[in-house]
């Protein structure tokens, strides 16, 4: 099909030409001074996005890799952990902890909803013996388009010593997150979301309190070991061969993020969300997440009658070259997800709404052509 | 400095422009048909390089990551394993097995030498109870420039049921390797060596016998789990988000490798080795590995008087923009390593020899200027 594809997934996200060009460079020695300077620069830059002055390691891995890294470095077999799940990725974090021998107490909230900090508070308060060693939670739940209020969760934990470990893979850089201010101990992210680079880098930020706990950790590990990682980082290196081309891309993406400013980036994502939700609501479609928990990174839309979402996606792809994500597990075919994360333009989103109107109309649903687009225009106009 | 750097490391290796351009493309949906077709194509291609019709998974990871993948999928805690080491990477494979609870018997050979299959045979024959569950060995030892005769090692194991697990990270595609013919059970490799693409992809090939053993494996794992990997591969997907841009590069690199032909590629690497060793020998420098075990991927050269290697490397870098690798651990400053792996030209290697002659002369060593170059020319002429 003519023209570039509209890639509106909650990851991988579109890559800016500047980033592609930055990656399009010869390899260098990953044990030499040029790489060292770059590694220090990107480490500083990613820490800035996290809002942390503590520790950060960059792994050649997907986001799931760094979830495993967090578990094997900071949770020991037999440790009791509280895993808070609001969807697929909350379940995944819990499953990893379980696979590595933790005693997992999982609390699940309805898909589309956020975790209720009061319930977390109750559980935490009952733990008089301080047996819970860690609380695992997702920041932005990619499977539902809802986000958790991490600051409130930390406050709910009061002075309980459990580590707060947060999966920020799809939220960091798109949703407000202040690791040190909020008191988060471990936070995981990846390259293919708000960082605007291809998949293949995992980020793990961790505080000094987590590092102390790591010293006595008894889990099996080698590749993810943070002691090795930090020892090499001191020399300006990574423990194992780094994904050099992706780090070139990260370096350029961080320059772009600094030019725009983190607050502006987050506000831009809020604008995407508000516009998309208003326009889609205008078409009479139901949104999975309520306003107060709605992600700025993606919007999950229920298909009319809660079925046929995959046919809508398929028509959007074949006729308009627009890639949307489907629903996962029990939400397969029930809903589709519109990613508005990273290097997207609001007019792309407006175009998606226009295409969705046509698709719905052609599929036999009652839609007023232009109603959603008009709503989106009003949002753009009002700013 | 003017002109492109001579990157003569045993990884990362130079990236062909065709591969860089292939990577310089927009992201696609990693759960869609376009990615599926590409994944099947590269999986087939990499299997061809291994010489296997069995199973192959591609991970977003460095080479060390897939060493860990092999251990956690195919070795259970308490399993006795025989780890054969001829250098840093043999030691690493043993350390990973140990970290994950295996009972490791390690036999180490002198650095620069290959493992003696007779000694392996003796150990294997003594194991009447068949308690050894796996033999771990390095194909090409990057730290010394020696390679092991894997076929002979398998023959030495006779009908012992232990899995033969081979670290082929730096050897695959540069040295002969025939996984199925030789009866290798698990073989690991990575992208940044003979595959001519940036670091960030790990390859794990494994036979059906290994897969059977995996079914009862009790090690902790999640990210590396091959059951999950194979289930997703059946759908044309990876279990976790793949490093899409590197897979674009792999696709193009495999086309280039098919154009050249695997036998020709391996012969080309033999030519590099023979030329470099003859020329350096002509300069009176000592080579760490003897001819019969000498790697086709890199040559380890002892500095005159066995010290000052880092100063030679530093002069080569600063004056000629030539990047050589140093010696590792006790061989630091004792030797340097010339990578001749992947997308290099023999005239680049001739230029390195010329530069080395100048560097040695200026450093006060007795060298006949042009002697090594002349030898190299003779090698080129004789073909």
C-alpha cells in the first residue's frame, strides 16, 4: 500500500528519522572510550526520565527481561511478595516472581480498573510481622489502558519496609513518574515505547535500599546480576556485549526528549488521550478504562456489542494501513487498542478516528460520519 | 581521524552497508503477518548456518544471555555437568551452570590450547552410572584464538547420554560446524560476530533430545523458557517483544551469506587466518595458539617480551585508527588479538600488518619493514 503505515500500537512505536539515522552508524569497541562516554551520557539521560539519582543498568533484552532481572536480584526464594495485578502485565510480574520461588500473594482488580490503594493499605497493615518483602505493581497496564497511581500506592504502604517494584515498561516517559520523590525502589522500562527506539533494550533503575537487599539475595542469576553490572558500569562498560546500535538510537532519542522537555512530552500524551477518548466516545463506543484511570499511552475501545473487534482491526489495516492492537486473552475480539505513545502526531490520531468512522459505517453500524473527527478538532482548537 | 575505523575485534564486527540500510526501516507489528514471514525466514536461515533441522529460538540478548538460556532450560539444579574450559568463555559457561545449581566438574586446558578429546573420553568412560547430564564446551574460544574439535569431542563421548552443549557465539559462520551431523544437542550463538549485524540477538539451537530433557527440567526460568518460545514460534511470533531492527539486519545478512555460500565464507576465514599468522610469524612475534587449533575468527599475538601489548594497541588506534582487542585477565598487556571475523577484507588485514610493522619499529623493536606485508601478499598471490 502507498504511504507509510500508521503504527498505532502500544509498542513498538514509530521511530523518528533522526533516531534511525543515529542507529545507521558503524560499530565501535564496546570496551573503549567512545562507548564509555556514550554509556555515561545515556545512563544519565534515562535516569532523568525516571526521576532518579540512584542506579540504572541497561540490558540487551525486552521489557520482560528486566522484570525477570528485578525478581532475581531483589527477591529471594521463599520471600513473600504482594503482587498487584490489573491485567496481563501485572499477572506476568506475579508469574515471574512465582517461577523464581517467591511466595506470591496476588490481588487482582477488574480489567480496565486501577488498583485500589485502600485495599493495598489493608493488606500491608495486617502484615505486622513485616513478612512481605516486596510489592509488585504495573504503572501503565498495556493490556487494558488503565494506569495505577504509584504515588498513592507508596503512601498506602506507609512505613512498611517492603520494596516497591514497578513495571514502568509502557508508561515511563508518557505518564508522570518520579522514582525518587515517590519512594519507588525498583522500576523497569524498555526502549520500544515512549523512548521511540526499536525494541531490544531493557532499563532497570533501582535505589540504594534495593541494592542493600540484593547483597543478601539468594536467587540464581548470572546475566541479570546487578553487582556485575555496576562493577562494569564503573569502568564505563556493560557486563556483557551491549546492543550498540540501539544505544546509538537511545542517545539521539534522549536529545530529542530533552529538546521537547519531559513535562511537555507528558502533557502531549495527556492531550492524545483526552482527544481520542472524547472522539471515540462521540461515536458511541465504550471505553474499557474510566476517565480517572485512563492511560495516556493507549486507549482500549470495546467493539460494538463487545465482539468483532478483530474484523474492525483487519479492515483498518487492509483499507487504511492502520495497525491497531487487539485485546489479549479474554478480551480478544472484544476490544481493540489504539496506541498513542511516543513519536505520533495528533493529526495521525485524527486520521485514525476518520478511518474508524468509515470502517464502522461500512460494517453496518450506525455512525454519524465526521462526528468523532469534529470532536477531535474541537480538542485541538481548544488548546 | 579521517576515514572509517578499522574495527578488528572478535565482535562486534563491521556491519555491511546493506545490513545498515536494511535496519534503517520503520517498525512493524511484531504480532502481525509481515513479522511472521520474516521470523520464519530468518529462523530457517540461521538453522542453515548451524546445520540443523531441529529447533531454533532467537532472543533479544547478548551471547551470554543464551548461555544462561541453555543452562536454565536443559540443566536442573543438582545435575552433574562436565565443563570443558580453554579460556574465559569456557570458564563463563561453567560459572553460569554453577550459579544455577549444577554440580560442575571443570577441566581446564592451557590457554591457547584446545581441549584434548582423550581426556574427555577418559572422564566420560569412568562415569559408568551416567551421572553426567551435560558436557559444556566452547567452539571458538574468543579469549585465546583457539578452537575445539567438537566433532572429536562428540565421538569421545561415545554413547554416553549426556547432552553436548556448545558455545558457538564467536565461531558459528566462521568455523565449520554441523550441529545435526555431529550430534550436538544445544548450540548458542550471537549476532555480532560472523552474522555481521550489531550485538543484541542471541541464537539458541537445540535438538529434540534436549527438548525432551527440558520437559522435566526443574530450574527457575521465565524469559528464556523454550516451551513458551516454541509455542509462540508456532504462531510466527516470539514470546516477548523481539529486537525488530536487528532482525531486519539478520534477514539481509542471511541473504548476503547465502549469496556467498557458507563453504566459501568458512574458506575465506581460513584464508584470513593463514595469511595473518604467516605474516605475523614473519615479524618474529609469537602466536598464542598452535597451528592445529588456531581459530579462523581471530589471532592472538603475544607482545615482544610478553608485555606492552596495550601500548601497541594504543599506538595502532591513535596513529592508524585500528581497533584491536586486548588480552583478558592474566593475558592483559601480554598479548593483543586481531579479529578477522565477518565483514572484513583481506587488504584490511594486510594494512593492519603494515601498520603493525611501523608501530613495532617505532617502539624500538627490530622489524624488517615490509616483511610481513610481503608474506601476506604471497598468500594472496598463491590462491
